[in-house]
């Protein structure tokens, strides 16, 4: 069978400021047969998205085709006329973009955007388009398609937007789908549902898929063949099983080892260093600088992509050694909490975003809607790490903001050490401000782009310790050293740092204050897995040396597992379960915890997620009863809607809030 | 939401009126001393103050003035003893005429050129118009006005160089005298709007949803008109609004250079005559126009931008 997509010897590059041509893709061959599903993996900057877009004959502004061809149905996309391209794109060859929220035109209704796709690419008569749109939306399992048609993109949730994008791609009945990180940024449950949907659709229509992702768990679920890219070239290619179970390239091994796993209590192993910038790969192997097996030969000669005796096609001189060495290194054990006094105490905390209306204010009434976060009582020990998990909208970040004093609570108190904290930062004294530090998800937004690393670090040092002159300089350098960045980083601006380095600077800034409590809000979510492992390792190290208390918020359960002593599970701003990490992650659990755990995608071709509950987005918590009542797969009946569930404790330190008896919870 | 904006707009105008009144109040002298000049003493001054009602408390006078203004009665001028509303009426119409002509020429030109330069970014057509726009923005209006008068009026003799029509003349008599002032104003205005539209178009055209439209196989012009422009032109609304307010507020320099009988020149004349009631009235009108035009622009943006519309409806 001839290939549907046949990319041959393609090189893509841009002209740098120095006038040199820098290659983003280097001599890549990739063939995809009809109905086949191929995964493209690699760190950011590896060229995987560029390759997928090149398959459509499209290059981002500034990029140029240097060599090669990208054939679709035997004709090079780069040689086709504009009319032909317009016919094929979105027709036989469709794209599902990374961020559907930004890829849907904000001023056009969903229905109009889907009808446009039909008008361009379907043979249906125009009077049947409206019905077809409804059918497509139903097909991607969007509830109430008739209402969705009339909405604008911003009125949908992330998962719904992604489904609309899938429906739009299906409108042209494509032979091949290109998926550019289609589930990145979505909740675990939504992601699992979308992937199942894609699998079903691909199987049902015999579509080929090229799935670009840095998420090996997603790749494992959808693809039969995986291509690993590094610095613009393919370093390993093989069946999903081969690449994920017994990779023969040191980079692929490193990538796998850096992924935290649900059933693994050790920290993931960081892949040190960073990939070369485009055009800087040198004459030898691009991975040489980061490779444990590197020899002199690797630095002078570029290895060729060749079939390996133990399976797959690999670009490495030492593939066999790499294969043998597989799985020998074990990650560091995380520092565990050994007990100690209470550091932070949340007592009956409730937080509301709803502002009471003027009339209610005058009459002294509170807001009519239930508060966003309610009834949170958690006590955290000194040096303990508490993981907060839940889907987006569960109130994780809201709680952190309130502890940090950025959002006043509607009720309840926050006590740090032995002193209750004033409600907002304006009323806290410098000592209390220093005590609690917050690290944000995205360092691009939390670091001032016009401040050098030195400026960023010196601020807390001046503010809290009154340092100046040489002392200030020396202390900044020391702190930078502690996050494993050299003093030569002091003069740099955030734009001159990689994503991982920026997040380290953000961590350094938090630790410069000498805090007792550090609040981590999705600190690794914007980072590559290899970098994520390094950041987790760093946080663990700081915990060891500083005895810091952490609250670690993440939607990634495996990341939470790696670092936390205790875990609290939140749904709609209410606690469902809290306990030691091993208690929450194993044994009897709240039905919601089970839903979350079931949706986790492991980088293992044999693991399948269990999808217990629909990925519905709830706008507000129910007024009475259990917060999870509308989605619970194990709903008992009316009691769940009317009565607040009781706390039940299967073991010391473990509490589950559910009407179902402990034996029944366990029986599942 | 709408009521709230209207309410805030009204508050703004009220605060401005207080500031204007207080500003005139703290000036040494009053309308009578200004009008009577050297004879401002003794019985004459007292009589004048009596007639103008100046011997009452400031609060009372403010109330009279403000409630009069609400009814459209802006008082009488100090020197001519004529109704200010009548005086200003003609001038406002003339300024409006100038503004409408300049807008009718400038806005379509600016949007067209802005879109063209934005789509043809860094191509010759973009370089030519973008550079011209920078020149048009930086050359002071009185310079370009003088040059245009010199070329078209003095050398070529195609158009009259100054306006001789009186303030109360019918609209038709302002042509062709109005052409040169319109060209000068249009140039400055076009330049501002053009640059705004251009950068907005560039931003939208490299955006994710335009890339998605390309990869969905949407034909180029379809992308431009359906996906890009409705989004790219939203920010232009506010720039256009600012320009309108600027034009209606009386473009003082242009009106003086061309001797155009608009609000701006009336303001200048009133200031030099120390006709304080007229100054007060014009300042209030200009402030109201600014608030009104900006309010309209915000409402238009809200109607045209689905994202803001939802927020407004949910009644944030």
C-alpha cells in the first residue's frame, strides 16, 4: 500500500540575524499509510509541530523550505497551486490545532464556522448544512448541539472548544488528520475523553492520524507507531511498544525516565542540559552534550538513522548499549515529612467571587449564590507537603490566593505558625509577607520582562533583609547557585532564558525571601517533561535543606504523587477526600478521586484509562447535598442531592466525604 | 451595564462643569470687570453685576448656570448681550460640517489603506504609505495648511485660501472654501487611524485563528473579510471616536489659519475678549461631546465584540 503522507528528505529553516540559515527540520523522512496512526514526540523546539504543518504544505512566517518534499496522495504539497491547497486543506487533510480557544475565530458563531467548513469541503447541498452541523456536533459528543451552534467560541469550555475543532476537521471527511497537541492544557478527565473519541473516530472512518504531543501517555493511547524527534531530526522510530517499553536511543530513555508515574513513589529523573538552538547542533550527534554514553566519535560524526537489531530505527552509535542500560537508574526518593508542629492551619475557610449586589449590601445580606470555595479545614505540619488536586474550576488556585492574601476569604481563618493571618496582603506585616511565598504557573507572566535576574532576586532581599551593595550581590549569586543556575545568569533578562531556567528564577525569587511556606500553583504545567523533572527535583532538594512547607497544586496526579506527603482532593471548591498520599492513591477512595485516577494516561501501551464520569463542566456548585452529585458514577439517590455527605475515616489520617459506606467504597 | 455607563458619563460631565465653573470663578475679576475694563468701578460696575446676577453666591450662580445648560440655555455673552446658545449653535454646526467632511474623506481612506498596508506588510506599498503617514502625523497642521494654501491657492489658484463666509451662512456657501481645511484635517486623521488599523491587521493576520482558517482551506479574501477584519477593526473604533471628539472640539489651529467660523475660533475670540460666559459654555460643550463620543464608541465595541457583549449581558 502506498503512503498517504510521504515526506521525503525535508529540511526547513530560517535566516538568523547573522545571515546564517538555521535549520529547524533536518532531512526528515516520514511516511504514513492510510488508516495508520503515528505519534510525533519531542521537547518543545524539536520541530514536531513544524513537521506536521509542513505535511500540509504550510510553514509559519519566516520559515523556508530548504530541501525535500511533502507529498499527499502522491503530489508534493509545496508544488500544488493555491486552489489545490485550499481544496485539500480542511478537506482530505485536516488539522486539529493545539489551542482551539485561540484557533476559532472569536467573532463568528460556532455554527457559522462549521457551515463554512461544509461549504468549502462537502458535496452536500446547502440546505442540508444546518442539519449536518448538528449531526457533527452530536458525533463529537457535545451535549445540546442546537444550543452550541448559536454560541461564540469564548462561551464554551476548553474541552468543548476542542470538540468543536474536531467536528470542524471531520466536516470535510478527511483521509488524514494532523493533531497538534490536541489535549495539552485540558483536564485529565477531558483529555481522556477526547482521546477515546479520536480513537473511535479514527477506527470507524479508517482515517490516518499524525499525533504531535509531548505527552507520551496520550501517544501510548492513540498511536501504533512513534517517531521521536530531537533538535529537528528523527532520533528513534518504532512501534509504540518498542519506543515506550524498550527504547534504544538514550534521549528517548531520558524522556521516559523524566515522566512521573502514578505507581512510582520515586522522583522522576531529570534530563540535564537543553537541546541545541536551531543551527547549533554541530557536526556530531545533536544529543552528545546531554548523553551519558557519549564518546569522542559522537562529537565529530553525525550518526545515521539505521534499523537496529533490537527493533526500531535509531540514530545512535550505541543503540545496543543504550538498550541494555534501560531502566537501570532509579530516581531519588522524595523527602518525607517526619512530623512536627503545625505550620499552616486553614479553619472553615470559604471564599466567594460573587460580589453582593448593592441592595443586598444595604440590607446586610450576603451573596445569594453558594461560595466558590467552602468548608475547607486543613492543618499542615512544618516541613510537610500537601498536594491539592482537582479539575479546573475546583478552587485549587483560589485557595492558594487566599492563603497568600491576594483574595480575602468570605469566612474562616488562615493561621500561619501561631498567629492568625490578616485577610489581605495590605494588612500583613513584612514578617508575615516574607513567611509565605507564591510561585506561579507561567514564569513568562510572573517575571517582569524588563528586569534582569539580579533585579528580580534583589527585590525580596532588599525588602525583607535590607541587604545592599556587595552583600546583596553575593546573596543573589548564592541563591541562584542553589537553584543550579550560575552567577553569570544575574545580568540576563527573562527573554534570554529557557522555560525551565525562567521557572528556576521564579523559584529562586520565592526562596530569596527565606519563606516557611511556599505555595506552588501548577509550577510545572507549562514546562517540558524533562524540565519538569528537574524542577521537581529542585523543589525536593530545597525541602531537604530548608525544611520548607509546601502546598503543591497540580492537575497532574502523577506529579502530585511524586512530591506530596498528603493529598487533598477538591471538587467545586469542596473537599472530597484528604489523606496520606498512599491512602488517597490506593485502597478506598472517594468516587471523584477514582474518576481522576482512572483518567490518568500512563506512557504504557497496555494501560487504558477508565472513564467513569462524563467530562461535563459545571458552572456553579449545587446549593445542597454532595458537590459531586451531578456527575457521580456511584450516586445513591436523593440523599446525595439533599444531605451533605458525612466524613468517614477508614484509617487514621484518611478521611472521605461520601454517603456510600466504607465497605461499599472498598468493594469497587 | 448600559445604565451604569450612561450614569458614569453624566457624572463625568457634571464634575467637568464644576471644574470649569470653579476655574472661571478663581480667576481675578469677573465678566463685568472684563467687559467694562477701565470703567469697572462704582455704580457702573454694581449695575452690571446686578444685571448679570453676579452679586449672588457662587453656589446659586452655579445652580442657575447648570440648570440653564440642561435646558439648552447657556446664558448671555458678556459683551454682545446675545444668547450664547444662538451664537454657539451656528459655530457648532460649522464645526460639525468640517468634522463630517473630514471624517467622510478620512475614515474610509484610512481603513482601506490600513488594511492594504497591513496585508502587504513590508512590501513597497506598505513602506510608501506607512512613511507618508509618519510625515503626516509629525508635520504640524499649520505648516501643512500654509503649504497647501501656498500651492493650491496662491500658485495654482484652484481653491480659495481662506474662508470668508460668515458664521450664519447656509451650508452650501462653505463650498469650495472648506476643501483645504478638510484636506489638512483629513491627512492628520487618516495617518493616525491608518497606523492603528495596520498594526491591528498585522497582529490578527499572524494569529492562531487566521492560521487555522488557512489550514482549513478558506480562500484568502474570505479569510481577510470574514475572519480577520471583523476582529482587526474593533480597536479602530476607539481611535475613530477620539478623532471625532478632537474634530468636534474645535480644531483651533486649523480654524484660525483658514479663518473658519467654527467653535475653535469662537473660543479663541472669547478668550481674547475675556468673554467668560462664552468660554464656560464652549468648554462645557466640548467636554460633553468628548464624553458622548467615547461612550458611543464603547457601546459600539460592546455590540460588535461578542466577548464583551456576553460580559455586558451577564451584568458583571
